C-alpha cells in the first residue's frame, strides 16, 4: 500500500506547484475506487474460475463470499485466501495509479474517477486473470487441491511473470499512451511547461516506491524462504544498477547527473526486474538493471520525436521498462534458482521462452492500448476528460479542488517574509556634527 502514496509524491514533485494537489488526489483516490470494485467483483473477475478460453474469471467470488476460511498458494506455502485477496488488491491499485503521470496537469478529477473505474474493470481485472491466476493456485483445500482453472498466459502460453511486468507495467504504460493520444498535449508543450516544483518530493516518492517494491516482488513468493530472499536481493541489485546507469547516460548526454534522473532510474530498474526477480540469478538481475537504466533514459525522449505528450514519462519508464524486463527473462531465466521456472537462451533453453515472453508482451500491450483508446474516447465524449484552457494555464488545484498546496504569496520551500515594521511619521531634526580642523600632517597619515 505504501507504494501508492509513494507514487503520489514521486509524481507530485515533478508537476507545477499549482497542480500538485490534483496529482496527489488522482493517485490517492485509486485506493478508494479500486478497493470498492475489488470487493464487489474485481477479485472474482481476476481469480475466479475461468469463464472461457483463459480470458476472465467468473463471478464465483463476487463480494468475497466464498474466500473466507480457504487457502491459496502451493502446497507447503499456503496462506489464507483473504490475505491473498488484500495482497493482490494493491497490485490493482498501483497499476491504475501509474497511468496518472501521463496526463498530469490537464485532467478533470471526476472524469478521471469514471475512467479509472471503467479501466480497472475492463482492462486490469481480465489481464490479471491472464497473468496471475495459475490453475489450482487459489481457493484450495488443506491438501492443496483446487478445481479452478486460470488464465491463458500463465497456464497455456507458459510465459514467466513473477510479479507483474506484463499485468502491471506494460499494461499501465500502453494505457497511458492511448490516454494521452485522446486527451491531447498540454498548452505550450514542449516549449513552455511548468518545471518540477519540488524535487525532494520526487526523491522521497522514489524511496517509498523502492521500499514498497520489496513487498511487490519478494512478497509475490508468498513465503519468507529462499525464493522470497532471491526476489528481495534481485530487486535491490536491479534498482541500484539502473539508477547508476541512468545518471551515467545523463552525464554523457547532458554533462550533468540529476536527482530526477537518479530517482527515475531506480524506478526503471524496479519495473524491469519485476517479471524476472524470481526466475534469474544475481548476475541476470544486474544485467537487467543496467539495460533498463540505459533503455529507459533514452526512451523518455521518444515523446519529442513522435509528438505525444506523456507528462511524467510513464511510457518511457513503465512501458519500455516492462518490455525490457519481460523479454530479458527469456535470456536470463535459470531453472537452478527456481525449479518452477525454466532456462532462458543464455542458460541453454533456446529461443522458446523468449518467444513466449514476446507473445505475452505484445498481447497485453495491444489489448490495453486498444481498449483504453476506446474507453478514453467514450469518457471524453460523455463527460470530458480535459479541463478548460484557463484552468490549465493557471493550475488546476483551485478549479478542481478549491484548494492550494502553498500560500499564494510564498513559493514552495521558501520561508515566509518577515513583517515590515512601520516607519514613524515624523523624525527628529538632524543635528550637524562639527568636524575638527585639519592638522598640518593629516595628509601623511
């Protein structure tokens, strides 16, 4: 859960001071919207028994009516299903919140809420079923058996995704690209846009994301054993390597490393290692982190080449980073570190796993992009996604929330000016001070 407010700070520091509350609210509100839908039908749509062709779950777990008292997980490592319900809920929340960075500074709040509710229902829940629902994994009895059938990517295709490279990052990145194409560019972009108003916010958010990512990745082992420790270690290695690689690219390209670059690089490494953290060794994690740092640092400039206004580089970091990490599983997967996995190309497995990873990436990307494009167009037609030009130019915190993050007369981070003391109206007359007569040798001294 800490990742969602962490993401809010990460994004919030990079927007203008008069739009920061809208950015924070769009992220934080996902906790309320997605949690409600998850209870009603979302968990069942993602982890219910397959309704056909591995595409979506049935409504057998709607309102969580059949989950209490059951177990989920492999034999020997089962946990209460209600704990699994809450763990998976946080994936749904953060995936939806990730999209907000692409449309920062120009989106109506309630229109976003409508879009988020539709998107998580039509896009995220089914894709989570494809990727996360392993047949017989949920709703098991004490012997570990279950009759439930899961999604097609996990069970029929056999692609590896330990913690959500496809379902979370490729999914959110493709949706962000579709959404910015519908909502359009910011006024004045790319020549005149608001600069990041609070870079320490961004570094704080990146740090909270990194900390929360240990639950995201290591927690996906559902046990505090060897596999969880491996995912924990790989997550740290990849994030650190990617952050370092990003600032090296900045130094070579721009002549200076930046705080935002170091923060974004760490997030890029976390994104890329997500699908691989439980299938690769530490050397593979290092290579994936370096590749993600370099590729994502270069990819954030694609928006200027192709002319799409991705405000906070969701496409460059999450879509590109997710694709890099998912594909590199097909190169670095090592069955010796996880017997439930397989070998990638560099470990004698040939091209088979790489092909599976590519199919999963393209399938999730295409589905998310096309359906999001339709949903965004529909919401824009019905209620309008974008604020008016005047509100956008002046900052949307006042128009959307009737609030301001900072005092109108005090810039963020600055001290309030000292009160001005009134001068007396009348002053006493100046009395001339007599000067002594010059002495003969004054010019010498």
